[in-house]
C-alpha cells in the first residue's frame, strides 16, 4: 500500500458502501462491502454502521488499518458540518458530522458531499478525465445531485438540482424518481430534462455535461432526445463513483 491508496466510504439513504481504492488507476483493491443504511438514518446509527463497515474493509486488505479515509454523505458539507439532509434523519442538519465520524471511527477522515465525490471520481478516472474547462455532473435519482468542476478542480456544494424553473424546485419535476412515480415515458421525461439542461447551459456555458445515477445505464433511451449545444455523456462510474471520489479526496488531490 502507498500514498496512492485510500479507503472510500459512500453513505446513501439505503446503503453504505466502502472499499480500498488504488488512486493511480481507480481500481478497487478490496471487495466492495455494502451494509444497509439503518432505518431512520440517525447520526448514532449511521456512524455505528460505518464503523462496522470500516472494520470489514480494513481487515480485508493488508495495511487497511493505516490508510487515509474519505467519507461522502448526502448533504451539503461546510467545514465538516452537514447543513442539509437527503434521505437521512433531519438530526444531521447543522451537526459537526466530520468530528462525529472521527470520534466514532477513531480515525481522521475527509468528509464531502456525495455528488461532489461522484463528480471528482469522473474527473480523476472517468468521463471528465483530462477535459479542460467547465464540467457539470448531474446525478438523476431520488433527487438531482450536481458537481461543478473547472479544469478538474471541484467547486463544492453547488446543489443545482434545486434551481427554480417555472416556479418549481426542479428536482421535483425532473428527478428519475419523478419519472417512475408519474409513470412518464422516456420522451416525456426527456422534455423535462431538456428544460433543466438548457437552463444549466444558459447559466454556466459548460464544456461537458455528465449524467450519473442508476438511470445512466439507460442513457440511450433519453440522452439522444435532448437538443443541447454542450456534449452530454453518461458517467463511467455509477455504483463506485462515491467510493472512488471520497478516497481520492482523502489524500488531498482536490484541495477542498
């Protein structure tokens, strides 16, 4: 193990995943361990489950007990505090979460928003690698998460899924969960996505859009229906993006 090796942990509303990552290649050097997120998503329960997962990942690889650790979480993260909460308990709001995890794990960590971690993973190992200029990653799932990169550097906590368009917080109109809930056709959903990405295009003039989230594996069903000036491509890393990005940020590649 070396300074290009770290542990990434991705905390989500339904599952907590982690693995040892080779940061020179983006390859996993251990099995990806996944545990269910405790019902209710309370701080105490999530920290305890994360501690259990870290023990499993660390004991499953040589040198794991001494590796840097990155943790990504579904919240705005400001100076180690969680300023919002998505699909977890509202008790996280305003909490000194980074310190809470460090106390519970008995290890220093680097703590970051989950969409930011996914975006940084794409910059290091995926669709945004060596792409100059402004790249916007969007994760289409329960909500819409975003990551903004400029020449590979991350601008954290953009939360652009909450743009107000036509009087709506637009993730309530265009997230993949809305497509499923309203039983929208691919074409009908793409119409909503068109309005969303056109607005982002107008505001940021990006050089590349990257679409992540589980639905990106069906990208051929909806991306060709969009008419944009900006290239738009599916993410390379879906299930492992948070793990990779959290691990990469843990060893200081990003300076955030």
